[in-house]
C-alpha cells in the first residue's frame, strides 16, 4: 500500500539516483546519499536503515538480498525503485525511463550497474573545483537506433550504439565539455564483441563527425536530451580488474577509432579518474590522462 511521506532532499536524491542507475548498494547509499559527518558510524547506519525501511514500507523502494562482489556467496541488500518511487520521480522530473520488471526481481546485470554508479560518483566527487560531471545519461536513454540507406538494396538498414552510459565532463565555468561513451567490460569479454562495438561507434561518429550529418545529430540530441555542448568525444572501456585495459586494446589491435579510445580499470578510476591511468588505442603501452 502506498503511503505518502514528507521526502527530504536526501530521499529525493536517492529516488533520482535509483532512476538513473536502477540498482544501488547499501554502501553506496550510506556513503553518498545519506552521508552524515555528525553521527558515529553505528548511529549513521542505524538511521539510514530506519529510513530505507520507511521508504520500503511506503512503497517508494524495494530491496533484494544478493551477492554484490564476484565470487562472494554472502548476500547484501541492493535497492531499486518500486512503483510509487517511479511515479514520484516522474513528478519530480517530468520523465520516466523504467521497466517494471527491474522492480520485481534483480536482473542478471545488476553488478554491472553497481560498478557504473561507483565510477560516475568518482568522476563527480574527485576534484570538483577543476572538473565536474555536468550530466550523466543512463543506458536506457543513451541507447540510440538509427537507419542507414543501403545503396544496393535501396532499403534502410538499422544501426545502433548502446553505451552503458554517457558522461559529460568539463570545467565548472566552461562551455567546452568532453563527452565520454562508457563501456563496462567483464573478464570474459569476447574479442568479436569488442570489435563489433568499435565498428558501431565508428559508423556513428563517421556520420556525426566526418560527414557532419545534422539530421542524425538532431535525432541523437532529441533522444538523449543533452543539456550541455560537447566539443570532443572519447570512448572509454572500463575493465573489472587491472589487466582488462591491456586485454581490450590487444583485442582491438590493428583497428582504428574515429574518436580517441581509451581503456582502464574500475580500480584505477576510483583512485583518480583524472590521472595518468588510461591506455590509448594508438599508444597501448603508455599510461596517460584521458
């Protein structure tokens, strides 16, 4: 049963973060949503627990007990929106990108979204005086399907890009921003799948950058809803361990990318997302900034 609660700024932030990332861990919520320096760790955790239970009982959110690290059988709670929470986000923002099956049971890719939420937050919080995340676009909004006319068959063929998310990053007072297509890769990523993703990006950016296809740019902008200008693009492959960056670039050896392609690990991004942690497709043995 729905029960209306007086939602604090932290409550609203939680609902908006869940709408953006779908699933969040309890640790993430403790650290970034209801973070309070005035309470002891124990008092803080109890306070957060009580509030999450109130929001759950009122129908805003729901939770599932699942392992949250690979190889661990110990379950921890992850949270997502329930029906009332989805409707509340729509009232707050005017938009709703939600599949209600996400609220019914945890999806097989839930660990993927937990990792991406941590990465986005690292970019947001590491050095806000120099760089800020001006917008993050989730996979649901970033998924873009368009059409290419085949000159031989005279038929329109579907094309697609599906980044796991798009980051728009720039200096606080600048209109010159960097757009980053984020691809989260797992340890068993297949070479053919990695090459397919690059070819999809090359086709898209070939139309956008090399051909300056204004119609396609307009379609993409309307689908995604960019709020800031982008002067340059990157493709960022993020591995779930330290060796994945080199492995991704080995898979792409001999390939070319229209926009700069870089790879690194989640661990390195959590340490310093703006540091010399990235391997570039053109220089696969040298670490540098993005």
